[in-house]
């Protein structure tokens, strides 16, 4: 029993720590951090209340169960909004998306101790939670009838889970709108873990339907063990643990707001000496034939898969696809192609823009077409266009039409 309580307490502490850290984190996407923080806090509440009813504390259970109930109804919406917000690189809720929190608002109304409402029997509530779990609670705990818990919430969980998977599948079919490789790994990992715990939480339904006896305590223990194993796994995946859970570092090494970046400001581009010296070529011990083969492989995969259409595609992603060290990729692009990586990939984007914009100019703006071609900001596009063609887009197309 002591070991079980220690396991539950450890899991609660970790979930609460991650939740508080994400809530106050200054790095990363503040909007996404808050959504993920609420998801963790709701999971903490579920496990913490299980500890209370195991400890036989009906008074504390009454307080904390009612306190956490609105978070239980907000968590599925937060999970879905986190996934879609991550996919779309959003930093705030759209007005219509506030409607997702109507169930949480109803839960707040439900738990308010209205003067005429009947006081719940918290000893019976604790007994049912201990024996059957939250989804089988058929005691009235507030304003609404019991099916507010055991029908509405499971249905809401399933709907939001399906909607999250649909959002990812739809975006995977549009590679030019997808994200960098680390982001892709994280969101798929997050969605799989979320699916596991949601299905695991609904497992008692299936067991009851199949008339298979079960002990709810075992589900609590397995839930805690699974969380600890996942945490152990993430410790061996730095881009997950530090990049998304702790938000301690900017894993993709993008400039912070306030740093000088051509993705945020239009600045003059200086000509750099992009051809490495012979001493560097000797350092890597790459033969001319190897340089040519690597350069050809890079061009082929870039053109075949249209990787330049990905907004956040970086040299580390190219190196991963070719199974080459990053410094070799950089050296080959500089030495054999004669450009740095950013100019090289922007050249493909400008070429794509020049081919597609004349065909769509009556339906799309220059900026929208630039985004479709893979540019994240207008400033980067205009700088790259001027560098490739010597003119700004309007002047370039006016000149083309005069011929």
C-alpha cells in the first residue's frame, strides 16, 4: 500500500511540476504552453483525487473533485486546440474557438453549490470512484444529472480525439504546409500518447460491456507506471524533453524576437565569400567525386520531394534525410553548389514562385503565393527575390510584360 501511494504521489508531483513550469514558461509559444499546461493539470487532478478517495478523505475529496471537474471538461478541448495550434503555428485562440470551452463553463455551473441543490453523498462518491472509476460515477454531484459525467464526457473525449487525428492526417497530405522534422516527431508522439491514455481511460467501458471483472486500482497503477515510463523515454529524446515539455531551449535554433533576423526585418543583404578555402576541403577529406555525388543527391531529393515548400525546412532536416553529417551537407552546398543553405533553398522557392504566380495571379496575391512557395515572411521573400532577379516582384513582372 505504501509503495502504491508513493507511486501515485510521485506521478502527481511530476505532472504538477510540468504543468506549473509550462504555465509560467517564457520561452516557446505561450499559447501552446498554456494549453499543454491545462492538459497536464487535468491529468494531475484525476490522479490526485484517486489518492484522496484511497486515503478515505471524503471532505477533501468533495473540495478537490469539484475544483478539478471544470478542468476535466476543458482538457479534451485543450488537447485538440494544442494539436491544431501546433500544426498551424498559431499564437492565440480565434474567436469562434472559445466555443470549445462551453462544456467547461457548464461544468463550473454544475459544481457551484446552489442553494437548492442536494448535497452529494461523498462517501458513496468515493466508493464508486474507487471501485469503478470516474466514467461510471452515477451519483449526482452537482446541478446536472449523473449522465453529465458518464455519457457526455466520454463522448466528448472520443470526438476531440478523432478530430485531432483528422487534423494531422489532413495536414500530412499537404506537405508544403507541414512542419520541420522535429516538430513532426513531437506532435505525432504527443498524439499517440494522448490516444493511449484516453483509450486506456475508456477501457473499463469495454471490460464492462464484455462482462470482464476488473479492479480500478490496477488501472490507476498502470496509468502512473505508463506516465513514468514515458517520462523516462523523453529524457532520452532531448528535442522532446527540452524543446516542448520543459521549453528550456529553442531546439530549432531560430532567432529570438529582438535579434536581427531577415525573417522579421527587411535588411540589406551583404555579399559573403561562400566558397570555402582549400584548407577546409582538405579537412573533410572529401574527393571531388564524393562532392559531386552528394550535391547531385541533395538536388534530386530537394526537387523530387519539393522540400523547399516546407516553411521550417532546415539543413539538419536535409542531413537526416540523406543520412549525412550536418557539417558535410553545409560544406558540399558551400563548396560545390557555391551558395549557403539559405540562399540555395530560397533559389528553389523563387523559381517555384516564378512558375506558379503567372498562372494564379488573378486568384492569389504576391504575398500569399510567396507563402505557398515556402517563405515564412514577406521580408525574406522580397530580399530573396531581389537577390535572384535583381528586381522587386512588381517591377520584374512589369518588365516581363513589356517584352
